C-alpha cells in the first residue's frame, strides 16, 4: 500500500518593522500592544515579536491595524501560536497570526 504525501508550501515571509495596533476583538477590546514591532509577514499572516508579559491566548481572535507610509490596513486575526521565550531570551516573545483578509500588494511587496 502506498500513501500519498501532500506538501504544504508556506508563502515567503518579508521582514519589516511597522507600527501595529493589536486589540482584543470586540467593541470593548483592550489594547494588547500599540507600537513599532519587528515582524515577518506574508499575504495571509505574520510572526510578531511582542513585549514580554502580555496576556494572549492561542486561538484568541484579535483586531489588527497596520500603519505604513500612506497605507492603513485593518483586519481580524487568530493567534495561531505563542512562544515565550524565543531563541532562549527571556525578554523576547512572539506570536504567529493568521489574518482573515490578505494583505495588500503594496504592503507585502513594497518597502513602506
């Protein structure tokens, strides 16, 4: 018996430092963070290095606003993973987000 294996290819990730606003989803959502963050992004997701000691939960939905040059992007995202510490540094943590809407070409391909 042979088994078929399907390979999943990941979109290329682009390194950026952008101003992000992350909030709990909903009208009374609290701020998670609003500042310039280092991230890797693709059309459908991002890996964001966030300040230590934030309380976020894998599977939680959040509202994301990205401010770049002449472009503002708002979308909802799901926290897919949360890592703390990263690369053995207790003062660094990261979360992976899956975005509900794809990012525009100008943000992914340009250098805002």
